[in-house]
C-alpha cells in the first residue's frame, strides 16, 4: 500500500514538472492561456470542487445523519448543474469581453473608475475565506495519512501541503489542471469501486443494510416535521447557492476556449457529479451498517473518535493493500486538487487585484516581466499561512468548508448572478453584495445559526442578494437611469 501511495505522489510530481514547461507568461500561470479542452477543464473543476469535503466530510455526514444527508448532496448537484448549464457560457463570454483573468477582475472591470476599490475588496475576501478552505484540505490530508499509515496528523498535514505548494509554485494553473485531470479519475474510481465492494460484502454476509438503517432511524429524510423540518431541508439545499460564487470553480469556465467546449464540459461535469455523490452517500451508509453489525471490531473506535474517517477506515479494513493504496490515492487527490486551485486563485487575486491595482499605471508594464515570480512567491506565502491555520484551528473538515463556502459564495454569488443576468446592477450594488456576504456570514455563523436554525449558507446569501438589488436601485449607474 505504501508503494502504491508513493507511486501516486511520484506521478503527480512528474506530471507537474512536465506541464510546468508550458508556463511562459502570467496569463498561463493564472488561467492556462485558454489551452485546455472543455472536458479537461470540467474534470479539473470537479476535482477542485469535490475536495476532502466530499470524501471525508459528506461521507461522514451520511454516516452520522443517514438519509438526511441526501439534501446536502441534492443541493450540491443542483448548484453544480446551475453554474455549468446556466452560468458557464456567459462567464466565458464576459471573460473575453473584458479581457480579465480572475472573478474579482471581472467584477471590477465591468465598472470603469471603480476597478481598484472593487478589485481590492474582492481579493481580500477571497484570501480571507480561502485560507480556511485550504486549511480544511490540509487537515483532511493529515486525517487520511494518520488513519492509513499511522502518521502523526501534524506531519501528514506538512507532507500534503509541501507537495501541493510545490507544484502550484512551479506551474500555476497549468500544473493544477493537468494534475486535476489525473486526480479526478482516481477520485471517481474510489467513489464507484468502493461502494460496489461494500455492497458486495454486505450481500455475501447476508447483511440487510436497508433494514438496519430503518431500524436505527437512518432512513428518515428529516429529523422533525413541520417548519423545523422545512428549515432542515433548506439548510441542506442551501449548498447550491455557494457554487454561484466560487472563483476556484468559475475560473475553469472562464478558461474555456469556445461555446462548443462548454457543451462537452457541462455534460462531463454533471455525470461525474451524480456518480460521485451517490457513491459518497453509499459509503457513509455502509460504514454505519458495518459498525452496527460488528464487522469492524476494533476499527470502529476510530469512527467513534472521528466519524469523518469512515472512508479510509473502510478502505483499510475491507480491501487488499494494493487496492487500498489506489483508493486512498483517490482520497488524497481530493484534498490536493482543491487546495492547489484555491492557492492559485488566492495568489492571483493578490497579484492581479491588489498589487497591480495599487501600482501606478505607468509602472505596471515595467513589472510585467516579474509578475510571474511575484505570483510564485505569494503562492508560497498563502500555502504556509493555510498550513499554520490547519495546525492551530480545531474544527471538522465539514465545518471549515461550510464556513469558507458560505463566505465566498455569499459574497460573490449574488454579484455574479446579477452581473450576468440583470442589466441594472450598479457598482454600489456590487460593493454592497461583497461586504454583506462577508459580514453576513461571520455574524450569522457566530450569532444567528443556532437561534434561527437557518444555515449561514442560506441566510448570508439572501442578505447579500437583497443588498445588491436594493443598493443598485438606490444608486443606479448613469447609463441605467
């Protein structure tokens, strides 16, 4: 198993080194120079979108909540479908129209005269929340290596973060996409093969999984009836909102060459997603069934300690070392692919939307030749800060991702939706949405989540959307009056 895992690491690093030779300019580093096919970018987007959150977080939630976790999965599938089928081509067109590399850049260039203000606010939001998001991936990597090889979580986080930071630095977006393609294939193999193995074992041993789930109350779709039950469903479905504002995903659509590639990409993305989410739910359910059946013996003590380890525990217990090494490589892929994309988005936001905005126009061209190295240095800094956060913050992978997802999605989602589909959006509306999404997430998470029963993903998104509309109507653009 160790041999398979290290072979995986060698392949990832080799792919990174070879693909890094294609990076010649800042455009290549940030957006790949629009050199990738739609299918490649769709696989990259799925590898990025489905992080340790899917393979550790969602499988753990399915283990804990039973069929109630279906609402979370359904919300994510709806969100993914929306950004690809509704937003995808429009984003590509707007990117070409305004010649921009980043989501903050797209928002700022739409309103000449406010580029600096919108760009800097946007970039600060990206860096703040993505640091938590990247930390969640490093934390997930530490959990996997601990359960697999008994490696101290600290050194597990250090190992996974060093590899990710290295290949981000040498090739940026190009190496991220190329490694994502490889990693997305490993991930989907894990999420298809492992459920088949688990179901087969249950059938061979005459374990009635559905009956066991039913007798323990795990087949109920809601914990409470009435209004509380509705809020619970909305909380799960609210994951859909966040997708509309995730720069690490939307940049894949911005990098697509033409409309035909968008068609191939969106169908690739949605089919990958459906299979992946069904697999993740089954893994969580079967983990619970095997614990209740007494199959896991001493291994179940690990799940009592941390239910988010259900996937690596099942892999280690039920599969041969060679297969376990392959499947666990798929899990590590989830953490590395997402962390790498978020590091690139964060570093590019700092260079393109903060540093370049703070420089005088006549000095930007002089710095162009050094921007590539600036991006690499900042990539290193972002990765180090995220690693420190992963080591010091004690929260579940699900919890860290939920917080970061809400902050990013609520800040950018309403502004982007309105920018693409509502002509009356104003620069004041954009700024209001960015600030309302950020402040709303922080306040809702810490003070309103428990009293209201409404997730920060839903509450802060609706708040930001309303602020964007209200302030756009109060302070319209001159050409919209």
